[in-house]
């Protein structure tokens, strides 16, 4: 068995364009290690994000709009289009991964990249 490294990026573009036509983007990145003893959480995350339709929150609202996934022998990666960055907390908590609410930036219409790799 092995540990997993969970790396999350939350990215968004500014709504403003500078005089040269450049759009400002910002990306927040955070990584945690999921210990071998918590392997079930890593598998729950993988299964949640590999569903054919978005998972729903307790009110029945889809947690994300679109998700694209790819994988190889050592990692899975998903790119998620969401209405708000808070969906990241919902996804990770649904999988049983301890990710506090204050640990996520407050961003509308982000692109969230989740990478789960063997470590």
C-alpha cells in the first residue's frame, strides 16, 4: 500500500482587462498527504469524481457543472468547472477528506484541478 498526495488548484480569471489587453488570472494551490490508513478516502474521492453525472449536495443541487478526468498508473486528475469554489469543500468532505471551509478561497466561476497521485 502507499500514501497519496492530493494537490488542488483553484484558478480564475479577472473580469477586468488592462490597457494592453491582458487578463489577470490567479491560482491558489494546496497539497496534503493522505496516509495509507486513510486509503478509503482516496478511493471515495476517485469514485465520486469518476461518476457519469455530478454528485449532488444535500439539497439535490449538483456540486459542479462539468468535470474532465484523466489518469495513468500513478495518478488521477480532474478539471472541474464550478459555480463557486466552495464546491471543492463539498467534494472533499463527501469523500471523507478533512478539508476545512476556511481552507478554500472565495471565488466565483473557478476552474478547480484535483490531482490524486501515489506518493
